[in-house]
């Protein structure tokens, strides 16, 4: 009888679907049984290893197969309105097996409940209950066979609803799943180059240079060094007059035979005094300075950072840029090295919005941007708006104008729910003290991520106000810090002390070893498309419990049937991709 090594070789040599095509249990069974004509006992031993739900299957075929999900059916239930009882309901036929794992991608503009039945009897009643409007990914394993999916809505509001059901399966590995985070850095620009590889240029972990990486599969990345060598850094200092500066947020386009990189240079790390410079390279490794494209003196009043450049249908180059003063658009010269000096306001400038990224797809320009502050507790997040024209009014899903109010933007990527405490200390005569309630247990390890704009110390107190661990954080300067803390006794109060009276806000994210999360995702790249027509986007985020450096993640982004993009995993950062990219 064939052993598993022979089976693995047979699969590799003779079953060659792409990375997203399913290998069903029956196909595997037929293939494996065809490899041997041994005795019935030997066949029975082999069959026991290859049914649709193979025990230990992952171990037996490690390195050859991976588990994933493939589309089974798309449903659009017809809803009937009952105005007397102020409700709506509907049902649709579907065939799902009991005990098998499915994934439901639900897109709704109303709060809904879902129930399954078989032959008119309940199987899983309200297995989805009070699901809010939005796009949701739901794991579902029916308790028994079902033939009907029912929808209930406790109002008569106009409703749009679509449900895609995916079934779990095994796939032939052709590459590697993405294991996030991938690298230290921030503000990634990800693009395909002429050599067929994908590059990420990003703000380095020191914020003083641009790091360069490349990959053939989005999972394994090669570090190629920094973009700016010592001579270029010295040249930048001479050109800008900045004695010290931050180097941020690259954007790369191909112009004729050269790659042009647009980089933000910020005086002493201040977005309000910055310039966008252009550099050129033939090979994405050796760069030369070309020009100052625009500066903070351009009259827009916004941070002159975070450029993103697009070529329109007429071949003209346009640059989006901006920060907390608003997002702006300017046309560039034909060589891409100068702004024409005219600026069009794209966003209102009434919120903390920055990092515009512009992408054209099927008749719309999609403007991705990041809102909030790029620190662990800053609620950094990715939003999207769209417009039929580059210089037109960008709107959210509800038609609200981004130019009138930056809240008119559709959220697509944000932090998971975490325990964030915000403390505003009060004056106690020459120093500040602030407190927040906690529920720390003796001997339990906690991961505390502090962010403060002032020097601070921290102490825990018991329910009577007595010291538990005095100054377990002592005289930390302004910044973000992660502290592992094991209370010596139960603590109910977290106290912060500021040794001066300067206006101060301290935030702390509280988690345990088993609750490590990726928070404040944002400053995304343009999407790139693989050979399986899947889209992938890079962004940066903070990983709680690790160092406080921002890190780069790559995640699949999906376009819904309504034409709007969204992230699966309920719009939260993804640790491991569910499918393998195919570049």
C-alpha cells in the first residue's frame, strides 16, 4: 500500500489547482484509492484516513494541503413586511450539513436575526441575534442538517441584505499563508515592480529613513536596506535647511524608465513644517534627489505629508496629500516633479484625518484615508470614500460629503475591542494626580500599554485606597511604553502622578497574556491584485505586548457586490491570511 510520502508526491505531481481551488474529500479519496490495488484491508485502512472530515488530516499532509474556505452559495432573501406588527421576515432554501464548519459573510443595512430549520422544525434558532448593520464574518457549524435559512427584522425600515456562505475545505498549498506582522516600520507603499516582485517601501523604525523590502509571495520578505544613504541625507539637510528631520510615508510610481518616490521630510518631526521631495531610481535600490514638489508654505494650511500619486485616463499626474488640516489635491508637471501650485480641497479638515491613498476601480476613484492618532490608544483606523472624478466630491456609503465633514467616511478597518482607560489628571498644587478603576488580581500577569504626553509615574491601590505596588512605573518620560505587571495583591485603582502642572492626558490599554491584540491599524497602501483576482493591502499597526514599534501587516481586501471595499475578519486586523496569495 502506498505510504503517505508517496501520497504527498502523487498530490504534488498530479493535482495542481491554484491556491484557491478546493480539493474535496471525494477527489482525494478517488485519487488515493487509485494509487493502490492492494487488499480490501489495506484499502479500508487508507479510506479511514481520507473522508471529508479526516482526523489528523493536517498532520498527514503537512506542507501539501492547507485548510481554507471556498464560496458555496450567495443568497438574497426576499423579505415580507408586516406593518401591523412592525417587522419583516423572509426565508431562503439552502442545503448545509450538520457538524460541518461554514462561514457566512453578511452585508446588511439593518439589524437582523438569523435562524435555520430542517423540514419546518428549528435547528439553530437565532444563531445570529441582533446583528447590527454592516459587513460581518460569522463562523457557523449547524447542529444538524438544515434546508432553510430564515431572516427576522424587528422593524419595517427599507432593507438590503445579502449573505454569502462559504464551506471549509482543504486546498493544495501553492505558496504560504501570510503570517502578520511582517516587519517593523510604518506608512507602507506596496506595489508590483517590473521584475515581477512586490515591493514595500515604508517609514523605517527610527522614522529617519525609508526601508525597502521585496517579496515573491507576500509572506516572505527580503530587506534590501534603506533608501537614503548618508550622502542623500546630507543633501536633504542642505536642501531643506532642517537641522533634524523625520523621513516619512513614501509613495512610488513608474514614470517612463524611472521609479519616482515621493517622501515627506518633516522639520523636527512636525507635519506643520514639512516638504514633499521627489527621488528617482532605475532599480528601486539606488536613488537620487530630483526636486521639492510642494511645501507647507503652499497656503493649504494642512500638514504637507503623506503623498499619493495617480495617473488619470489622459496621462496627467495628480497628487493627494495632507494631514489634520485636510486632504488636498494638486496636479503635477508632466515629469511628476513639481506641483502646479493650485490646490483643491478634498476633505473638510475638521477631524484627525491623514494618509490619503487613491485607487481607481470600475468607474470610481476610491479614496482611502486614516483617522485618529497613530499610537496604541489613538483609535487609528482606515476609512474610504469615492467619487466619479478625481477632483469631485468624495462621498461615503450614505452619500455624505467628505468635503463638508470628515465624519462622512465609511469605516473599513479598526482595532478590536480593547480595555482602554483615559486619565486626565487634576492639579494638586504643583503636581497632577489622576485615577481610574481597575480589577487587577493578585499574581495575574497584565500587559499595560501607557501613552502620555508628559513624564509620569503609576501606582496601584486597593479598594480602601492603600498602596498595592507603589511607583511600579516610575518617572517615565513622555511616550508610549509597554509594561508587564503582576500585582502583589488585588488592586482596584490605577493612579498616575505627574511631577508638574502641564496639561496632561494619559491612556493605558489593559490586556492579559491571552488577549494580545493588534490595535490602531492605518496608513494603508494601494491595493494590489494577484493572479487569482484577489486584492491585498498593506498597513501598519501596534501589537500589544511587544515593543512599541509600529509593524507592517498585509491583509486581503474585498469588493462587495455594492462596489464598496471591506475587510473580512469583521473589519479587524488579521493575524494569518485565510488564503494563499498567488502573484
